[in-house]
C-alpha cells in the first residue's frame, strides 16, 4: 500500500463519534444580500487528481504549510472518491482547528456544506452554511440561493421560496428567471441549478410578500 493509502486507512481507524445533524435554526431572511464573501470559495492547495494529488496534500499536512487547508481539500477529495466517512473525519479535524470567526474557519464550513449537500445531507449543509454566515455583520450574496437550494431538497419548499425571494429583491434582473444560472452559479452542478429552477418556478407562481 502506498504511503498515501496507509495514511487514509489509518484515519479511518481513529475512533470518533458519528456526526449527528438536526435542522438548524435559520434566521429570517433579510431584505437584501448585496455583500461579497471571499471565504465562500473552494479551498484548493494543490491542483491535480488521483494518488498524486493525495500525496501532495499529505506533504503539506506534514510540513505544516497550509496544513489546515490541505486537510480540508483532502476531506473534499475523499468525499468525491466515495469515502464519506473518511471525508467527514478529516473535515471534523479541520473544524476543530479553524475557529468559525476566522476567514479560513468560515471557508472550511462553506466547503463542508457543499460536500454534505452533494451527499444528500441538505440539513447538514445548512448547519455548516449557517455557521459560516452567522458570524458576519454583512449579508453575503451566496446565502439566499444556497439556502433556497438546500431547503428545497430538505422538503421545506415554503422556506426555500422565502429565501429565493431575498435573491430576487436583491438583484431582480438576475434571479427573476433561470436564464442566467450558468453565469451566476458557475460552481454549481447541473442538477443543483435544475433544483434552484424549481424554486424559481414556485416563487414565480406565488411570490411571497415582504416583509
């Protein structure tokens, strides 16, 4: 077994309680979400794929240079490879070292949220995203469409529409229809944009009043 393979196998041997997820207590949507958020971006320490990518990320962890970022990327790589338990343990390791008040801590939680959503864990994704956004005094633009996506997939359609309405209030020219989703949401997958289009259709059928 390669060094990388030995490490990843060893992580799975480390005992730890399974993460339990519950519906997060989301705040009510604000009227507008105009702010940018540098923390809402993929954590990429090394470009690549396969065994070579894993090996390079492990070197970053060993050297301590961008070790936390490398752990977060390694967690995402593990999940993409179908090793959800490993990814979860690595993410929890990164979370323990990254205070939610820090930009890096918020970025880890934002990334973890997307990986959880893509495993079918919409409520867990919301919990991480709420943690990432909850310490800010600003209203990041990524929040309304992301919350709407996760809430819709969690079966909370009415709440999803309320959050989508916040996106429309903020930038009506962008969100009134789904024609610009590929441009507005380049990091989203096709199925995620398709889900948001369902939310948009529900919003168009019965736009909620503000407030």
